[in-house]
C-alpha cells in the first residue's frame, strides 16, 4: 500500500496569537548591554528582549509599575 503524499506547506493548526516582529530603537550602549546580559544568561538577544518586554507588560497590567505622565508639547 502506498503512503499518502503529504504537503509539508499545509498548516496543521491556526495559531491563537500570531507573532509580529517589531523594531526597537536602542542606543548603541544599550544594545551592547543587552547583548552582554543575554550572553551572561545563556540566551539570545532576541529571546531576552522578548522576555523583558513581556515581563514589563505583565507587571504593568498587574499594577506593579507606576507611571507618571506629563505634557511634553508647549501649549497643551
């Protein structure tokens, strides 16, 4: 009996929440520090950056991070 042909490009399941790549502007010194921390932890820069942003969002939504807003444009 012949094996059925499989299309390796067929989606097996729909992701609930797709990953979207975004750029983050950092100073060169911040980028170097991120790389150093990632190396120290045995992680990739991307992996550390994702973890840090997700941790911040979790803590912000839990009310653990207090922010202070201020007007930055004259006349507002």
